[in-house]
């Protein structure tokens, strides 16, 4: 990681088994319940990860690690972005998203780490991941509405749905 790159981390408890939560990370139909409009997912090392997060905004990468039901890792970046937008600094495949699932009490502790983000886009990505993980928690069976995404870095925030989101 260079001095101009940063990592963000988020975690959330989901009142569903790791096997259930894992399916929401690799099944396009279930993923649509919490992030994105269209999905091309090939959940095996070297397989395609492509999600149209909102209209015209496509995140693309490849899966680098898939360990059911414990871990999913994929590269991440944007196919195209308008000049001047924070995400324009993150080209397709240039950063890495690691998601770890741990059985905890009557559910799953999900930990997300997004590595190698340019500092200029880390706040935006951190806010959006908090929002999307809240949606995942709501979509997974048995999750309590009171569960909250917890940032695990200093100064992190949870965000509300953005106007560009079409969901």
C-alpha cells in the first residue's frame, strides 16, 4: 500500500447462518437483493465479478479466492467513471475486496476489508459499503432491523441511500 492508498474495514452481525450469507455473496439473484442492478458472477478463482451497481456504473474484477462458506475475495474497480468523480481513481480490478464470514452466536459476523483504495475515494467507498452491508443484513433471513454496520477504522460513517441508487 502506498501513502496515497488506504484500506477500509466494516463489520456487521447478520442473524443468519454463514452458509446463507455466503450465498448472498456469490448468487446473482440473491446479490440483487442488496447491491446492484445486473450481475455477472463466476465465483471461482479467476472467474468474472461484474456488477452494475447503479445505472451506468459498473464495478468489475475477478474472484481470487472463494472458500464456502467462509471467505470471498475479488478485485474491484470501475469500468468507466465521469472525470472528477471519486470512483474514477479506481479502475477495474485495481483494488481488492475481502469478505470473511465467522459463525457467531445465532448468526454470522461479516468482516469486509477493501484494500488498495486511493485515499481520494476511500470515504465514498466506506460510506457505500456501510449502506450495502445494511441492505445485505436486511435481505438475509432472520436479520434484526436494529443490526448496524460498524466501521472498524477511525472516522468511518454509515451512510443513507444515495439519490443515484435506483433500487
